[in-house]
C-alpha cells in the first residue's frame, strides 16, 4: 500500500517535472538577438562556427563544403576582418535617390492607424530601376512602427523588421528606407512592428513598380483589407467603380490574413502576374476563380470591358459599369499549369542546401502559456529552425502542412520558384511567388537563389499565426545584427 503510494507520488512528480521542463523551455530570453534564435539547420551545407557562439549547435546534414561568393555583383564590402557584416551595412547603392517619399505614421484610436492621414496609405508609384528613398516618421504610434516592403527584394537594412534589421521607430523619430525597385510589379508596404495589430489596424499601403517602358496610368490598384471585420477595396466598403482601358492591368493586393478569390464576369481575363512576377504566355481564362494568397498579389488583364471583378466577401469591383453577378463558386484556376513553360536559370536539381519547413500543430507551451500551438519541423517557438545559407547557394525547400489550417508562407528578401505541389511538377509559366497559399495537406517544393545577404524572416503571413510562433529565419553566414528582440521590438 505504502509502496504504491510512493510510486504514484513519484510518477506524479516525474510527470510534473516533464511538464515543467517543457514549460520552462517555452520562453525566449527577454532580450534576444535574432541571429541566435532557433536551431541551426545547415540544409546539408556547412555552417560556420560564429553562429554557434550561443551554444545552440544542432547543425544538421554535414555534406560538402559549398563556398560561393556573390555572383550577382553586389558590393561585398562592409565585411570586417573577421568576415562578419552587420545588417545595417547591407544597403542600396549610395548616391541621390530617383524618388523620395515621406510617410507619417499616426495612431487614430485603439487598433486604428493611418499613414499621411489615411488608410490605406498613399499608393507609391515608382519606375523600374529607380533608387527609392522613403522617410518614415512616427508622429503618434506609442508602440513604435517600421515599414516592410512586401515582395520587394530590398537590401536587408531596408527590410523593416523590428528587432532584426532596425529598431522600431518611436514617436518623434524617423527611419530612411533606400532600395532599388529592380522588378516591375505589384507590391505593398506595411509595419513589421506588432504587425498582427498594426497591419490589421491599417498601417499599410500599395507600392507599384511600373515597367521601364510604359505609359502613365496604365493600371488600377485594388487593395483588399479587412477593417473592423468589414472587407474593403482601397479603404471603401461601398461598391467600387474602376474605369479601365483595354490593355490595362488590375493590380489586386490581398493584405488580409486569409486568402480571397476573384471571379470575373462578363469577360475573359488573363493572369498577367503573381506577386510581382510576370506570367509567361498568359492565356484567356473563363469561368474560373483565381485565389489571391494572404499577402499575395494577382495582376489581372481583362479581355473585354465592361466587366465585373467579384472579390469573395467584398461584393464587387465594377469595371466600366459591368453588372454585378451572383455566380457561386467556380473551379479554381490552377497556376501550376497556367501559361507557357520556359526554362529558368536556376539549378534546382542540384541544390546547395535542402531544407524542410514542416507545419504542424500540437499541445504544449509557448511563452509559458498552454495551448494547441503551431509547430515547425515538430518544434514550437522559440525552438524554430534557423535556415543557414551562403551567398550564391541554390536552395530547395519542401513545405508541408498537416496543421489543420491554411498558411500563407512568406519569405522576405527573395522570390521563390514553385517546383511542384503534392508531387505534381509545375508545367506552366515559371511560377514565382513570395506568398504561398499552403493549404492543409499540401506539400510544395520550392527553390530560390540565395542572392541577397541578410537575416530574413520566413513566416506565416496570417499575422496572428506569426504572433503565435509560426516564424523562422533564413540567415546568411557571416551576417549579424546589432538589434534585439525585446519588449520594444516585437516584429510579429
Ligand atoms: Cu499560418
């Protein structure tokens, strides 16, 4: 009897100790360098020793040494004698900017944010190749702000992630972003300080990079955002009329946390671009809806006008007086097979690094709180992977999702090529994305070239999910950051 009681007590004690151990491991330090975060994953390539100063080894793979040196002509200067460069040395070329903007961030009330007195903020229009300079001034946001240039492969110092590439800009302070708009396309900007709160509350706007050779006003922007539970287009919940000429493009930007679908009635349409990359050989589509990933963009070309573009949950965008329709759901246009297949200059069959980004969910603790939490490669935040690369590497990543929910996966600073989905290879136009709609049960194999040194977030753009720990980083060897993740720098 007595032995049994002792054993029961012992068992309970062990159980409590195990729970306590998991609980204790669910906190990150109050003040942490992103460079020291997570478990190092070398993806089969070498990992240089300086990353391991924190003691978090856990290097995987082994493999051959791949030593590439910036083949893309970027300035390799800025490295000190130890071969380590700080993120704030990773900047655009010097010299006068072609375009200047001043954006003033304001807090208009609880969960309400403005840029230059409005939300969404102004549509910034630049020309491909422009050196763009944006001065962000925080007028009245007590928690601080930043701006991230979603989809633009900016130099790391301009990436706008609080605690990783800069400090959050406090009231009365400013930060200047400089980058070359090297790819024409549809992009957007948003705060990356407390982003689950500030982006939802309106600290965002559209960025259009016009092609070098284009006539002015050759397109229209439709920025979708949910304000206080109400879905809007360009800030208006009312029916939106767009006058569009033949040959113009409708740039749809989904700034929400979940996917939206577009239906076109009264005309055929073409998908001209996804996430700021043009589709090769876009053919006419009829009676199929197209999905716009959370954070993603789709440029539509309408083959006839008037026509109507319906956005799920919004109502419609009226194009030159097209009548509203009440079509139910349509089969989805599969961009895996859309457009003309052409070769891409990326050796995806022989990658230098191979990673997996496996999305799951299970009970446990995050920051000491019990719950059903997201996992990456089986582990919860802060034990998320740190994907290590060297400049010039070809990287292959397999993203799988068995978490029970859709995750719009967004890698900063790079566009990625979709190689396959659920084992089916991409047979359409090269499908470049920065925001991938990874549904429950899906497996995507993607590839990209590591050609933009820095420390880059690779996270879910359902921003509450990111705040719940669905974030990892891609880190170039030899890059470090002086910024700290703490109670004033909270990028999620
Ligand atoms: Cu998610």
